[in-house]
């Protein structure tokens, strides 16, 4: 439409796919770095996965009659006519990679992070492009592995300062055979009360009845009070594993609530399932969820391999960090703002600050660019959030010195500014910053 005179409307982001701006990214970085440190301390290795996979992978793993596959996937044909899908979750791709790359000859502890995609109605904490950190363990069938993942996630909440805001809910959904028997009993019961079910649950009665247990509709939940309980159908092995997991968590001092209606929406889960939930975010209360999926590797063409994992929703965790003030002391973008005014001052400052960056690699220097009066530069320095300003003016150039100007009050008063020789600048700056941090 160049030079045609036609009005071209501004191009905007796709609904539900949001920009994350510099004011918010420190929360994301803090979350990512905290999680990565905890995972490394437990011996988990990072794997980086493609965001696009063959559609068949998700149909076979998640289940063709789930809401995700039926209604929520971003699926398209590429130029060769092959059906591809933007990943709606990470486990299936991680399993595919582990099989394809021959990683399953020994037990594996893996984690990944990145965007996932589902066509849902955007709302607080739920977007069409959202981000998850996923953790998967392959090759260990015993419940001590489930316990490790839960302990690991509990440690992440402590690191983030949100442990008091989340509650652990546990359930066992048993073996495939136990679930099949329970499903029949549940359907027999619900069919008798079909007219009382909400429309979503009526639809799920045919396709995925276990998800009705998850319904947020109060009338449906009341109806479920008299429904058969999954606990009564558990096979002996699942029950024993679940009891052992509960004992391990109690011994480790992890509090939990057994929620007999907790199911996961994906077909591949068996035995233990769990969620960490919060009441601080309204309806979108689950911040982390997972469980055991022992049959999925074989289902996708690998050898029979036990597996357990979880995924945490980064948008919701960032909301929780903001909501609870767990990062009230979030650092600004700069520690030191560099001001230079007068002939030759900018070039002199540039050279000295490059040297300081080498000697003080953890300190964030922002150098003023684009000119402007001394007064306007001081205003920008103050807005930057920096603790200190370094000032090069004509007097400093003439005397081979730099002025260090504190920008923030400490203990109710502002420190006096000082002028130091270039040779003493790094030591003086380190001392001044240490004083500010105390």
C-alpha cells in the first residue's frame, strides 16, 4: 500500500499473544533464574525443543477427544501438505525428543521452558501464547521420584517467596483399567442426572467424562457429591504407591490436601496427579500441575518407560509475584547513570566507563546518549532508578576527575556528592555502591 494514499490501519499483536515489556521482564528473569538454579541443584539438564511438531504427536498423546485437540490447537498444513501444530504443551515434544535422540537407555531428569499455544478465550493469567517451565523424569517407577518432583517444586516456591500463597493438592487416578471401570460407573450415575448438568459437562459425558469432576459449575459439583468415588476403584499398586508418596511428603514436612476430584485433562496420566493452587488469582488458581504418565513413551513408539513430570505456568507465577509483593525490591535497569556535558566530555566518559565495565562486570552502567543539557541529563538519571550518577563536565575534563552524585536517599538523607581522580574512580564507586546496598 506504499504511496497509494490508502489508509493502512496499524498492525497490532494477535489477540491473546502479548508483548512482555521491560518493566515486567525483571519478574520473568527472576523467575527463570530462580527455577534454573533449583533444577540444576537437583541434577536436571535443560533440553530445548521445537515449538512446532507433527499434529499426530498431540493427537496420540493428549487424546483426540480432549478439548485441546478438538478445539484449542493451532494446526496448519505446511507447503508439503503435512499437518503441523504449534505445541499446546511440552511433555509430548519432550517424550518425542527423548525417543528420537536415544536418551532413554538410562534414567533422565530433564527440563525445558518456552511458549505454548492454545486457542482459548484470553483472560487474566490465560493467554493464547503462554509460557511454561516443564520438568520431566524418565526411567524411575517408584513414588520417591514423584516425591522428588514435589519437593523440588516446593523449594522453588520458597526461593520465590510465595510458599505461603500456594497449596498442594494430590490424588491418584489409578491404572488405565481402574479408570475404565470408574468411568463406566460415573457415566451410569451422571446419565440419570443429565438434565441437571451444565452444557459443558453434558458434552463431556460422551467424550471425556472424567473432566466433569473438574467442573467449576456449583450445581454440577453438588451433583457429584453423591457420585461414585474414583478412590473406591483404585487398583492395589496405585493405592500402595499413593500411600507411600503421602508418607514421604509427611516425613519431609510438606503439607498437602487429598482432593479426590482432582484429575488432569490429558489422556496420558496415570497413578499420582498433583496441582499447586493459589486463592490469590481468582478463577485461574492453578500455578503448577503434573503427575505420572507411565504409558506415554510406549504409546509414542518408544520402549515401555515409567515417567513423571509437571509444568508451571509462568504468566500466573509472575502475577503471583506481583500480587504478593514478593519482588517489591526489584532492581531498576541501572546502577550508575553516566552524564557528560561539554566539549570532549562524552568521548572521555565513554573510554573510562568501558574500563569500569571490565573491572565491575556485575554493575549496570547506562551512558546518556543523544546530547541534551546538563539539567535534562540529571532528570533522566533520576528517572532511570540508578543509585548514582557519574558526571563529566568541563571542570572534570580539565582536572582529570569525575563527580559521583548519589541519586537516592539512604536512611532518610542523601549522601554528599564527591569528586575523585580517574585512578581512584573504581574503588570510590565500589565503596559508594556498597554503602547504598547496606
